[in-house]
C-alpha cells in the first residue's frame, strides 16, 4: 500500500516535497535468530508474521557502508531547531539522488531496486510511504527538529549525560541521534553506543551514516578538516574550511579518521535495517539501550502499538532509562495519534514509571514530545 500524508509542502521540514521520513530495509549481514520458543504475544509477534526474507531485521556493517561512500562529495544543509536554535546538519535530497544516478544500479533487484525507483520518481510517482517497501526515511520531518530541542535540555553540555546506549528507532536522517553524538564528542565523552534503526538499508547508507560523519566533521578544526579532505592535487595548507561551503568530500583519509576516532574513544555504532517485530526486539535488547528516541513513527495504529511495546520490552528492566517520542497529535487518513499512543502505553507501564506529554508551542500542526522514564 502506498500513500501520501495530507500535509502541504509548508508543513514539512525539508526542501523537497513528496518524500517524508520515519521508521525502519534490507541489506547484507547476519540476521539474529529468534529463540525457538516464544511465549509472549502482542503487536511484535503479529508484525513478525508479516516479515519476509527481504524485510527481516539485520545488523549492517558500518565499514561496508562507509566503503560505498568513499570518494563521494556530499552536499548538506545546516539548520537550527525551532525553539532553541540548536545546530544540526543533513544531507541534501538532491545529492542523494545524484549519488544513486552515478552508481551502477543496473543489477539492483528486489526491495533495493524498488527503493531506487521510488527515490528517482518524479511527479505522481513520488510517495511518502509504501508499506513494507519504503518507510519514508529520505526526508526529515518537523518532529525530529522538536526532538532536538527536547534533547538540548537533556544533554546539556554533555559532561554529565547519564545515558550510554542511545537508540533512534525509525531514524531516517537521524538528526536527534546525530545531535547527541555531536554534543558528546564536543564534551570529550567516550565509551558509549549509538544504535540507528531504519526499515531501509539504503536510507542508512545514503542518509543516516553521511549525516553522522558530517556531524563528527563539524567538531574538527578547519585546518584538520581541510587536510583530511583535500584532493591529492591540492595544497592541504590552502583553501577555505569545507563545512563553510556546505560540501564535504568523503575522502579515504576522512573516513579512516572517523573510524579511528570511534575506536580511540570506544564509541560503538550499530546499524539495524529491517522490519520491527519479535526478531528485531531480540537484536535490540542485548544492546541494552537506556535512551530511546523516535520521531513520527506512530503514524498508524499497528505501528503505534509496536513502538509502544518495543519501548516497554526494551527499557523497563533498566532503572532510569528513558524514551522520547516526538509526534503530531493526529495523522489524518492513517490512524495514528498521540492520544491513542498514550492510551495504549499507559496501562502497560509499571506504577513507578513517569509518563507525560509536552505540547510544542507555535506549531501549525499540533505536536508533542512524549516522555517515559522507568
């Protein structure tokens, strides 16, 4: 089923109309095996029944993704969160399309081929979501910017940030998690894990990881950044800082420096593609998340219940763990809403947990941040 949400272009947070982003594809890596005996039932078990070979959740290799980006010159936009003016970066949609056009995609088949077709579509061929094929991750939505504002208070200067395993469900452009990553780097934090989950592997490859690298690069001084990105034909001691040009060459030196810093600081990056369900939960839980972020993922009733159950089953055993859910009050035509999410999750959480929803001021479409602390 393919559909478009009933929002005008002005309601969206990106420059290009018609492609919008939430949620979790396919790709190569080992699929976690679910236990032979599963006694629990619910939304995750129901979703598990719909999973195919191509949509099965898989842990993707960061190194393999970076290899596909080596030598790519990435264009990006710098933006600020609406309330607090927090700075963030995201790869431009036209630049993603340009990379896809430049790659040899003749052999792309299955879901990967369909994603490329949807990405390159024009006019009536552009869809926001095609369920179980493309979950809209190529575009940043308003609520992800709201989430950054909420995180600004939570992270502070980063020096006393208590969470060590941060996951963003349905990450897409992953602006909230990238913002946390950047703040922790700036405060010289080490020994933490970042988990990025999106339905589509191509979203992780073309949007999520590039945005992560750009946020890291923004913490480097101009001379270091230029030395890492200068072409072999250029003098590394001349030229303007690359980030000022909204363009960054993903040179071999730059990507090697990125992975070296992750290793030096004991920072783990985990990428998970594929459908949510019981097998996804079996991959996620051992990563021991204590902060779960998700934006615009409760747009439909069946997805809404899965998000709630994933939060509860993943976090409730960890005292002090927190989930932040950013969403519009209503998703017209597809059934999701903040009130339905609250009504579903509230009876399921322990009495010791705190649950509240904070409305976002000055928004055309009413939006909220739901906070759940165990």
